[in-house]
C-alpha cells in the first residue's frame, strides 16, 4: 500500500508541476505580446497576429499533451486558454485606447 501512496503523491506532484509550467507559458505569451504591442507593432499588424496565433497554438498543443497524459483535466486546460484570451483581450483594448 505504501508504494501506491508514493505513486499517487508523484502523480499529484507531476500534476501540480504541469499546471504551473502551463501557467508560466501562458504568462510568457502575455509578456511577449505586451512587449510587441508596446514596442513593435499594432494589434492589426499581420506579424502581431501571426505571433499571437503561433503562441496560442503552441500552448494549446502543450495543454492537449498534458491532458492526454492525465496530468491536467480538460476543463483546466480550457480555463487556462480562456483566462489568457481574456487577458490578451484586455491588453488589446488598453493598447487601442492609448493610440
């Protein structure tokens, strides 16, 4: 029974680590887009949209992988993407109001 408990704890540790890594990646995407908006391009610029689409696609693939491994629940992944989309939308609105 002790071995099962150790395995359960390892799975919990990996689960928490997976969620934390995905949150860090989402935060990195938000920072990248913020820097791009502040210094480089406008949100309507095709380069901006391409970077955003590429980053969001990459994160969605990471989330899908973690879900398939059973490290996160599908709803957690959807919530992470939804939260990032809301933050990016707010950032976009703020950027547009400054210009």
